[in-house]
C-alpha cells in the first residue's frame, strides 16, 4: 500500500506544480543569464519583482513596439544608447542579441497571459 500512496502523492504534486513552472529553451536561458548579469542591478529581469533602480522599467513591461521593432536586435549589437546618464552602453554579439530578444519576447508573452 505505501507504494500506491507515493504514486498518488507524486501525481498530486505534478498536477499542483505543473502549471507553475515555465521551461525556457537553451537560448532563452542564455538570454536570461546574460540580462541578469548585465542589467539586473537596475532592471527587474524576471517575471516578478521590482526594478532596483526607480527609473528602470521591469523588462516584462516592455511594450510590443520595443521588442518587435526590427531594429532592436541590431541596436543591441551596435550598442544600446539611452537618455539616462547612469545607464551603461552594452554591445551584444549577434547570438547574444538574439538570445536576449528571444528571452524578452517570452517574458512579455508570459506577462500578457496573466
């Protein structure tokens, strides 16, 4: 009988936590790690939380016009400049820009679905 109880417990845990986790693909995980390393001191990089810098918007709040702008990936590669004097300029490789953009799009989709 104990094996049946363990099986039911496992099934209940899978049902209870199945919708909570969101699996990122390898490229998205790379993009998230990159953004956490470069940007998290000011921006909220994840699906929850406040930005440490009061003027830095959470990445999940980026509008579709910013993320789906055809030039955004290229601007990440060329050096993302901003009007904020305390924000550094970052230059991403093509692969890093694609990974960051892929993660940001996924983050935005998850924020919209809530």
